[in-house]
C-alpha cells in the first residue's frame, strides 16, 4: 500500500462527487430527509415512537445510501473504462479500493454528523449516552455500507447487477437487524442468522446509546462492525478484476 497513491485516488473521487450535485445531495441530504419524513409520520401519534425508531434509522439509512452510491459509482467507473485505466497504472488493487474507502469515509463522516444533528438537535431524539459516540457509530456503519458496496462492485459487471445485489446483501440485514422486531424475540434460526449480520451490531450500538448508555457494549459493537468492514474491503481487493470482461 502506498499512502500517496491512496490519497490521490481519494482526492480524485472527492473532486468527482463534488461536481456531481445529484449524488452529493443523495449522500448528504437524503438520509436526513428520510429521518424527518418518518418523524413526521409518527409525530401526532401517542407514545414516543420516534425515540424507539430513531436509533435504527440512524443505522439503516447511512448504511443503505453508502452501499448504493459506492457500488453504482464504482461500476460506473468500470463501464466507462476509467477503472481499467487506473488499474493499469503502477498501483495495487488495495490502493485503489482504500482510496475509495477513504473518500467515501470522509463523506460518511459528514453524512452521519448531519443525520445525528437533525435527529438529536432538530427532532428531539433523547440520547442517554454521549451524542458524539452516536456519531461514531453512524460513521462506522456508513463505512460498512461503503466496504460492502466495493465488495459487490468487484463481482458485478454493470450498475444494474450491483442493484440486484441489494436483495441479497442489504434487505436481509434490514429485516433481521432488530429494527422491526427485537432480536431476542425472533425464531431461533432467524436470531442465529441475525447474529452474523454486521448491521445488527450497529443497531444494537445505537439502541444501547439511546436507551441505557452501556458504553462498553457500544465499543464492542463498533469493533465488530469495523471488523466486518475490513474483511469486506480485503475480499474486494482480492476479487477485483484489473481488466473489464
């Protein structure tokens, strides 16, 4: 790995996204907008529905958006021939993917900070633990979406194929992460599957911070999500093809 090359790739990606206003709006505005819409849906109902749903939303939306944008953007590079030209240069595949991960990780930090600020500051989400740690979980969760998006892009040949991976990679995690039903109340088989899905630990960390602020458990969950992200990025580097078929 060469830091200079990695940073050059990251700078190129950031410049490209800055010029693409629609993608930038999707990355930074869409998660906040979706959270506001769901808060609005439950605002007039009795009970603290948003306090119950908010932690899961802060985990799901950044993960989903970063997965979608990362996979499609990388496949767009492949379709235009840019990916093949870049990989023909003296750089490793890990330099290329790490550069993308750094760029989207910085975007994820801004995205997560905005989502947490909107949820806590504007919509009044009650947080028992440190608000900054809520932001850390959101950033790590968004980085997981980025890593899985890069991994999917290594296998898909077109943007459409990348979107087809969503029912396989994203939807089961959303269904089984504990957002719709507490994991301990799931059938034993589904609970066992949930235990090996990384989004489950991001939701657990969010809920712990909002409900009982068990900071030690939160850091454990963060480590698990980070571990999944590193494994996904490593697999993406191992499977990424230098030449477009």
